[in-house]
C-alpha cells in the first residue's frame, strides 16, 4: 500500500514537471495601458473636442461664480447700511445663486465625465484590436496589463508597438 502511494506521488510529480515546462514555453507580453492612452494623439484630439463642446457651459459657470463673488462682496461691504429686509433679500438671492451654481456645476461635471468615457471607450476598442493583432502576428500566448504585473522585462513590453499601430489608424 505504501509503495502504491509512492508510485502515485512520483507520477503526479512528473506530471507537474510537464505542466511547468509547458507553461514556461508560452510567449508572454505586457502592455502599459495608461502609458498607451496618455501617448496616443487621439486622446489629445478628444480633449480638444470636449473642451470645445463644453466651452459655453464652462463660461456660464465662470460667469455665475464671478456674479456670486461680486454679490457676496457687495453684501459684506454694504451690510451695515442695509435694512434687515434688504439684507435678507440679498442673502436669499446669494443662496439661490450658490444653489444654481452647485447644481449646474455638478451637471457639467457629470456630462463631461460621461462624454470623456464614451470617447475613451472608442479609443480603448482600437487599443484592444491593436493588442490582439500584435499578439497574433508575433505569436504571443498571453498579453498582460502592465498595471497588474510587478515586474516585466522591457523586451516583453509591447506598449510602444500598440501606440504606433493605433496612432497610424487615427
């Protein structure tokens, strides 16, 4: 019985060696996705496009902010000369402006994030396509996200190849 366990253990150990040899034969690459995204010319185009798209709303927010600051300064300066009724009206108007500013600011931020996400998703699709193409063309069995890897030799990093390929497609 003891001999049977030894034989079975030896068989499992040999099978384990076979699996580890096969795993070492795999060709692995790494892609640093944040680097790829930051170096793509498409991302700069997207930033400019979105800046232009939201330009009017940003200007409106700046106007609301300066109007609110001017009203707050006027209230502070003239507060001692105002009647209680005038002061209350001005404070309410200022609170209204602040509420409007906060509401519009939050909506603007949400809309900007949503649009950036939509545009970024299109670029990420191109990046994935490029990674797939490079992996197939160069025979990689596995491509890892560089953020999930503690160490990778520069010779397995295909980030620049991905940047070059996606940049060509613009």
